[in-house]
């Protein structure tokens, strides 16, 4: 009887493990905070790792090897009792077909993050109300990770997760915090999800799909065709630049992809649109011009 019970416990554990979508490493860095008693930060780190990795975020069936590799790094910059300010770094990758390479999809820096947390507070998300800036921000970025990853595998495949991130933003606007509000000239959480779901800016999600599925995923089989798809995807981003200089989505793309683009053109066959690609890169992402010179 004990063996049967043990078998079903193990089976349940395996099935539960398979249900989760994320393989996320959460790090809470408190080096900037004075004092020797930092147990609260360890507790928070463990709680966030457990919450993110053990929550079922979508209705998809996910195998262990299909989980999204990602990382959320929280750097605590100040503390006043149970009130904290911090910065967040949100990163994710996706595997490239027929290779061991993991391509960066997101590399987001969020410098406007404040929250309240008492040690051992339960992490509970209510999608119909705003209860905690800590949990709302984490759930928001989890859905951004899920949505962006799905967009790399199917055209607009991340719509459901991005809509969920939008719902988080709408509920969080109750807080009055600037990071959730429509502030002119502010590249914040509001602008991120607003741009990702804007019908006028769908060229970004088109590029995300074509760059990965039609570009990187065929690289092993046909380098030249892969490069051509990458070029078409990046050149297509010029339409976003022409609509608004300093577009957040262009920054989002190149914060993740600038180094990868240089590696793609470090060797291999030349393509017809390479010169046009470099011209567009210099135009829409001038901050990365030192990198673009390596593509010449």
C-alpha cells in the first residue's frame, strides 16, 4: 500500500512539474543595504523563485524541456522598515532549432520599482484588483516573458499573455504609481504593454516572429536564407522608427539583440541587403553604432 501511495505522489509531482511554463532564476541583491541581518531578502528571493516556477501561468501543456529559461534580478537600493526601492532586470532566452544556442529575447531594465514586503507575507495575485506592487510587477513581467516567447514561435502567438499583462497594468493604475501611468516621454510598464499590443506597431511582433522562426531556426540548415530573414526582420523595424523616434520597442529589441546581430555577421555567406541593414541599424539604433561598425 505504501508503495502505491508513493508512486502516486511521485506521479503527481512529475505532472505538476510538467505543468509549469517557466524555469526562472530570481536573485535579490541587497549589497547596497547596510546591516548584517538580511534574512528578509533571502526569504523574499526563495518565495519569488517558488511562486514564479510553481505557478501554472497558461492553459498550455508544457514539457520540462520546453520551459522558458529566464531570470529576474532585483537589486535593492534602499529600505525603510518594510518599504523597499529597487531596480529590476528581466531577461529571457529561447532555444534555436537544431542547435545548443539560446537566443536572448528580452533584456529589460526597470529602474522605477518600489514595494512593501513583510517577511513571510504570502504572494497572492488577484487579477481583479491591485493589492501589492511587488506581486503586480512580478506577474506583469512574467506575462511579458510568456508573450514575447510565444511571439517568436507563432505570429502574434503571445496575444493571450500580453493581454493578461495589460490587465495587470490596468488594475495597477489604481496605485497612482508613475510606472503604471501614461506619462509622456516615460518608457515605463504602461508604455511597454501599450506598444506591444498597439495595432499600429505590429511590425515589432512581426519582426520578432520572422527573426526567430524564419531566421535563427533555419540557420543550421541554410545560413544565407537565415541571414536574409534576419535582415528583412530588422529592416522592417524602420517603420516603427519612422512613426516615433525613440520608440520603446526598438530599444527593447536591440537591448536583447545587438550583440547577437554582430555575432551573426562575424562570418558566413554575404547577403544582398547587408549594406542596407547596416544603414538602417545606424539610423534606428545610433547608440549601438560602435557595434554596427563591426558588421561592415
